[in-house]
C-alpha cells in the first residue's frame, strides 16, 4: 500500500478532496449533474518551515481542516438553498460576506463546544468519584473512560440523523477512492466498490486519538489546585492534537504491526462514521479526486514497487 498524500471529507451530497494546497469539491446537484469546483487553499500559515515543525504542524493542520471543512460544506449546501437561487448578484455577494463571518463564528463555537463536551464535562463528572478514590491516576483513568463513552454516544447519536447517513455514505466513498489508488488500482467505479471504506488517516481516527492521548497526558497532571487542573487541561489540548496528528501521519505511511494495532480502535469507530456508498456517490468522489490528483502515474508507481517487493 502506498501513500498518496491526498485526503478529504464528505460534504452535503458530495466530496471534498485535498492534495497539498489544491482542493476540489464535487457535488451531485438536485438535477443529478456533477459540478466540480477546484481551488487553492494555502492555509492560515504561509511559512513552510513553520508548517513542518512536528506537533505544531498538527495544530495548524487541525485549524486548517476546520476552516476548509466549513467553507466546502457551505459551498455544497448552496446548491440546495432555494432562497439563494433567487438572489441578485449583489445580494449574493452580501450573503456570502455574511456567511463568511458566520463561518468564522461557527468554527470558534465548534471548538468551544468540543472542549466543553469532550474535555471539561468528563473532568467534572470524574470529580464525583473523589469521595471514594484518592489516587489522581485512577481518577484520570475514570475521566478517560467517561470521555470515551461520551465520544461513542456522540458518534452513535448523530448516525441516527437521516441527512448524516448520506454524508457518511459519501465519507465511505471518499475513503474507498483513496484506498483504491493507494493499493495500485485504476480509479473506476468497480475498483472503488471493492476497496475498503476504512482508512488509517481518517478524521474519526484523529478524534479518537485525541480522546485516548488525553487520558495519558491528564494522568500526569499533579496539582491540588482545581483552577490549575482545569487550566492545564485546556492548555494541553493543542499539544494533544499535535501528538495525535503525528501518530496519524506515521500510521498513513507505515505497515508496522504495532502501529497497525494502535490504529485498530480508530478504524473500529469508522464503522459508525462511514457507510457503503452507491455508484452515484462513488462517481462524485472520483470526480473530486481527479480534479486534484493525477492518479495514473501514481498507480503505476505503486504497482512497480509491489512488483519489486515480490521479486
């Protein structure tokens, strides 16, 4: 299996694929036509040296993913906004400006809510056990278990939403396309259909790693001050995200047995966040890949490497 360097996400009735600074969004419009919008996104940090610093690059990548994810999600939603279709060009620009501000606020609010639900709520709930448990390490483990349970409930709960089910099917199509080319297969509907919908570099795996690594980090906090315990959890979040990114980056490039073992819990959670797509969805995902990635020479390279290993 090779490493293509491409990644992406599912959007409303479509798929976004990213390769370096290039990204493309392919959407199946209500009239069944596939529209592809290819652009560049250099990211919030332009300095390439800074973007290569371990741990820090994970934090930068996470922020970029949130910003680009919201931008492409809003773009895909615009095809299903009946009100927007009736606006004049001037009104449309004003609407886009307002949406840009709203997007920034939404990203900020999403981060705050994530911190409260997945970091601070488990900590608060774990305090109920202080009456019976004196060990800080054991309390940190209980907090970690609560965090994993909340994460699991959250994933299962949103799976029940009808619109989310289709997004998860497109999520599956995204993974299957990447797996297809990374295994040296021509990118077509038949080959994509038989490819796996699970991938080690998935955002679901990243979120699980953040939850798991936080258990290890928070267990090392030793202070009697409740304010400091609370503050250190917030301050450590970027570091935890950076470490999670580094492992995910390693996992995407390695077939080491130990790395694969550590990747299994994240892959298991993908059973809930990805679903098998239909052929129409696969066609959309293929269109998105082809807009940012020349897969043919890459597939030839993977096949050549496979043949060399066989010899």
